[in-house]
């Protein structure tokens, strides 16, 4: 055997003795149990939408109830107001949310002459812009107005073209969205 091979064999035996035979390489370990926990998610929910009412005012006058919107005949100067309450629940330690309603001028469909004379506006939560905070059964008012402004002499032809026409006010979404 040559010297390099003998040295390698002797070195290998020495390492083997140190690691497993001649002495020990020891280290300590320990294990303990960490207590688990239950994690519960919160909730963001539109519980109900109820209490829908229609009213009408004419030329800025006092609002009067509309018993059956399907039988109501709108004229220039009328402002129809649709009111509904959305009951919402927010549950979460760090939860805030906004609420919005989506009716627009596009929510009214039908005869173009009448659609063109009507203006739609929406107010949610009395116009408050502060995010909602956690709480159960919070009642949020939603109001949609559909106005047929009284025209000027220049509007007479457009108002006349809208006589005896029919439009539909489409379903719309009320959306509750997490902010934080």
C-alpha cells in the first residue's frame, strides 16, 4: 500500500472512532407543547331590506305618499322619492365598512323621450361618509329620487314628447364593503 492510501485508511478509521466508536458526540433536546387557540371570523351582512315607500312632491312642495307606484302618473315638476331601510350587521374587532346603492340614470329604462327628462339621485345613510363600525342590526336609510324638472319654454317640446310614456325603475344593488 502506498503512503497516501495508508494515511487515508488510518484517517477514516480515526474519524469513525471519534464519531461512533471511541467517544460520543452528544447534544441535548427538549420538547414542550404550546397551547393552541380558537380563531373566529367576523361577519359583514345585509340582514334585510325592508320598509319600501314611495312619496311625491310637486315643484318642491310637501311630500305625499304614493299608495301604488304602478298607478301613479308623473308630470313635469314631480319628484318621486323611494325610501327603504337596509339593516346591516358588522362583527369584527377591526372591521369598518361603507354602504352604497347603485341606481343611476341607467336604472330607468323605457321610452327614450321620458327617460331623457328624468334625473336620478341616490342618498345612503343620510349622506354620511363616515365608515360604519361594528354593531348588530344597524338601520341604514337608502333614498332614491327621480325628478322630472319643470321645464322652461324651450323644454315644452321635450316635455310634450314624454306624455303618456312608460318607463321602468330597475332593481338595484345595495352593497356593503369592508374598508379596514
